[in-house]
C-alpha cells in the first residue's frame, strides 16, 4: 500500500493537522459472505482509491481478496483493475445507526454488508429499499445466507436466521 502525504504543518505551529479518514474493508471474492478459510478471495487485483480526481491510495489484493480502503471525507471511488478492464465503485460511509432487524431494511442492509446481491433498485441504488414485501433477489439472498450459515433453507427471516444474520454482520 502506498501513502501520499496530504499536508504538513510547519515547525512550531500551534495548529492541529486533522485528516478525516474512515477505513472500509472490502473483499473481492468469488461468492458472497465473509471469507472463512476457504478459497473465495480473488488475488492479484490492482486497486486504487480516488477522491476529487486524485489517487489517494493504491494496492493489490492478497489471496483473501481483501482491500482496506480509506474513505476520505465519507465518500470516495474504488477503481478495480483486472483483466485489462477497470471497474469503478462509489463507496460511502453512513453515519446513521443500522436499522433494527425487525424492520424491512434491517435484514436487507445486513445481507448487503455481507456481500449478498439484492438487486440494483432502491433509493441508495444497492437493493436496500426498505420495501416490506419480499422480492426474488431478497429471497435468493436469504437462501444463500442460510446455506452459508448451515441453517434450514426456507428463505424466511425467522428467529434462527435473523440471529445468525445479526451475528455474522456484527450488528
């Protein structure tokens, strides 16, 4: 990982040098959920973090596919470069608390945090739309989570599945 100096105070300055950074961990992997010793990670992918047109951080994924991305000011762009192509992802950090598990967006947000695909609709463009009626994408994500968590696969967000989801997401 390379680090670009942002600014420096002069000797004897009484000012404070403050940099607002948040770190987001992202896994480039072959299937959803957190890696757990298996071979899901995609290694050797070059990436960079861009903010306001400037490259802020660069790196290459290891065997786990992990990226520890700095998000200056709460939002940045992640550029992933593989197989001669570049993909860009807008990454932002929310300051709000995660919704309750019993609310419609609660399980949706936790599934997205774990990397399960919920579609491309929704106010945030990530499938977390807070719609209480189930969708095909939500049902599939719940089934995939249940399979990964060794739970009964019924696509229902009942107590056992909800508890496992809360534990896996850490929230």
